[in-house]
């Protein structure tokens, strides 16, 4: 992922390079939080002395905060335009997968 992002920015601009590195670090943290949420569940049972109650997983709040930060950071990164290859109809027909219209 890092190489793909670095190819889309001006690598001589150290601020942009730092933003991409922070972006990647946040993505890694989000993935770790998602693993914890998948393992422990969205709701957790908390036992406090003789009390037992169910509450939301605290990792959800952290996930939401990091996601908002990630979106804001992504918007601030000055991505350069990429050359996207144009696919002609002849090249599309070489694909063995059915078209959406073939499925109905």
C-alpha cells in the first residue's frame, strides 16, 4: 500500500510524505482495532464486583475516532492524477466473466 500511495504524491514534498506515513500508521491501527472487535464482539459483558452489565466495546469509539482522522488526512493529501488506461470494448470482451446484463 505504501508504494502505491507514494507513487501518487510528490515525494520531494516532505510534508506530503509524512502525511502518507501517518495515513498508513492509522490504517494499521484501524485493522488492529477491527481484529479486536471481531474477536471480542461489538457488545461486551463487564463484571464489577457483584454487578454484571453489558456495554459497547470501547474499541468502537477508538475505531470511529481513527476513521474520522483518516478521512480528514486523506482529504489533505495532495494526490497527483494517475494515468488510467482506457479499456476498449474489444478488450472487455476478452474477459470470461459474464456481463451484468447476462445475469438477468
